[in-house]
């Protein structure tokens, strides 16, 4: 069960950490600088999420488990949102812009689904929360996001730039 939660949050992070909005045309980064900064942001956020992932509920009692899940989602989404702000400050080069925008669009859908799932947990009776963990709230958005994320990663590789971010495959 814990693994299912971590996979969901990991997917949200992976989808979020790689995309964001862009600044003005005057401060465009080179492709190498863009992907280097992107990787740094991703690695920092992954480290913080790993710290969250190592936490376990103190009790399997339904109310305590529900509180644990809500806190885990809250803290993890905070890390994701912080990483997103940092990525949003990046300004990709012109040739990366369309891929970046496609990524941002799909990323927003995945992030919103995760937030809605957190709200669903909050609104669900504690005795029924564990059953929610077998649902896939981000599933409908994954294929489009995976394609957009992979396009960014493939672009970096085509330019001989290391880009090891995870696209959910």
C-alpha cells in the first residue's frame, strides 16, 4: 500500500519537476543551461521527496492512516509546487519552447488530478481510504504527459545533453 502512494506521488513529482511556464524572450537559456538547471531542480526535489517517502504511519488504525496520507500528500505536493516555481522561472530556448509548452499543459492536468485525489481522501470516511489506493487518479493524463516529457528528454539527448529525468515509463 505504501508503495502505491509513493508511486502516485513520484509520478506527480516526475511530471511536475520537468515542466513550467517561461519568462520573457530576453533571458532565454541555452539548451545546455536549461537542461542543467532542470536536472538540478529535479535532483533537489527528489532528495526531499525521498525523505518524505521514508516515513511510515504510526498506526494502521483508519483515522491515523488517513491523517498520515493527508500529511504525506500535503508535504509532497509542497515539494512539487516549490520545484515547479523554480522550473517556471526557467526560460527554454526557442527550439525547446513548443515541447516545453506541451509538457506544461499535461503537467498541469496531472498535478490537478493529484490535488483532487488528496481532496477525495479528505472527504472519504477513514474506513474507506485504503480502498482509494487502488484507484489511478492520474492515469487518464499519463500517456499525454509521458509523450511530452519524453519529447523534452529526447530533445536534450539529440543535443548530446545529459537529461536523466524520469518520464513515467
